C-alpha cells in the first residue's frame, strides 16, 4: 500500500513538476521529480534517505544540473574509470595491478548497486564482511581510497551528487598487518658509521637521509644530481621486468616525481662516490658497460645493481654493525620516523617521501623512534655525532 506522497515543488519558471517521496508496491522508498517533462526516479533504503535524495534533486533542478542515468551501477562506472582514467594516471605497473585488484573487489561486492542508492552504510557492510573473512585494515584502506577516486570522477561528471566513500568508517575489528619498524637515531648513527668505506655507502645514505624508495635510489643518474645546489631530482626508478633490471621514468605515483634538498652528508657521500666510480671505470676498461651511461649506482663494471644484491649487502652491513638484518625499504621508514621525531611537520615528511597526502605517511611510515625546519637540516642535525 502506497504512502501519501510528501511533495516538494521545483520552480515553475523552469517547467519542473512536483517532487515526491513514497513507498512503492515492492516496499522500496522512491524519490521522484519531473524535470522539463522528464520523470526522474531515485530509490533509497529508507524514507529519510529518500527525502535527502529528493532535496538534492530539487536543488539540482534549480541549478539546471543534469541528473544522469538513474539506473547507472557502480560496476558500470568502475568499468568506465578503469578504461578511460586509470591508464592515464602514469602509475607504475605494480600500482596499476593493486588498483585493478581493488576495482575487482569493489565490483564483486558492490558493483550491482545503483549509484543513486549507494550509501556509506552499504559500503561499510561490504567492508565488514571482508574484515570478517580476514582482510587486513590496510587492504580495506586501499579499497576505500580507490572507491573514493572512482566516485570523485563520477561526481565531477554529475553521475552522483556526493562521494560516499569519504563518509565510510572502516570496521573496528579489521586486523592490522604487523607493524613496520624503523631505526632510531642511535641505530641510524651506527649504520652511517658501518657503511663508511663501502663502495655503495652513498646509496644507503641517500635512502636513509632522503627517504627514497629503493628503486628510486638505484635509478638515480648523475643528471638528476646537483651537488652545487644540494638538490636531488627524483625522476626515474629501477625496476625488474621479467627478471631483467631496467631504469624507467615510470614512478610509483605522480607525487613521486619530486626535487629534494640534500643534507651535507648526502652531498659529500655522492661526491666521494663519483670519484670512486671513475676509478672503477678506469680499472674495468673495455669491460665497463656502455648500456647505462650516467648511472649513479652500478656494479664494478657499470651494469645496473640488482635489488636482491642490494638487500643482501645491506643485511650483511647491519648485522655486522650489531643492528640485526634490515631491509632497504626500512631505511625509508627510518627517514620518516627520524624526521618526525625531530619535529618536522607531517605534511613536509609526506612531500619528502613523495606521498599523496599524509594518511600513508602517518599510518605506515612514521614509527615512534623517540619520545614524543626543513627536512634536510633536521635530518643532518638529528644524525650528527654527539660532541
């Protein structure tokens, strides 16, 4: 049995008819409005939500905003976004893979939902089921982030009037992955002492003091380094493609392309490394590879250094220094944590790391390394040996 309509009237000067909210014969709450002779229906799970939708429809009619197709599903929008937007973001292949994974999950769980009735509660219910099945909090954060990007695009095209992903709370019971770790200031000083004299000392110092991703540091070329102005330009990354090391200008994200002020210790280490590399080139003679000219960090014959060898060398160094075995990416975490402990604002740390906003910086990379300016000066001051 239908409930008496609750009406709202759009201005007659626009030729719009009356809007109403009612429950149809299938028990669905419906918001209906006629705009320029065209009847528009939106469905909602509750009367309150239907009223909210009606208010938006009337407001949009006043503004002349198009309402799009009320039958458009999230799956359809995801398909459009994946086809037209994702390829143009310039993301690294692994990041594209993660985004496509997230789009697949969202399509499976919520794809049949019409955009007009997609609510924060519906998304939270789907996320709750995923958490109950064992999905980590970090994975749910990624799902929410990708959903927000898709809906922001849909909002700009007026397929939806709001981005519900921004209103979604994550399940409280979602498990967190094992916390990462970071060197504290004393451990970082011990590492700097341990790497002194190693042929790749500058590599470890760059990663620790500038927070570069391992691939970004290994992909540096001398054209990216201005020692006179103490600037490092992150423009490339070393990656493995089918097991072969290559240097590409495809960085992980658009924000990964950045220029960083280098602490004096980094500048000094790079100048020393350049001299060492020139000596190695002379010693290698004809064996020196001409495939990667201008590469900062290479093997003793000028070829690209492989990530697995970088990991092994660092683990040996840190173990010999009494620090245990550490991974190159943990130097990036250490940079963020030491800068935070030195009082550098989170927004600045996110810029140093090349993050899009501070969420990832805060949740994943910043660890407590001491009781709780510029990054270059703060890092240099934090790691200076005690008088």
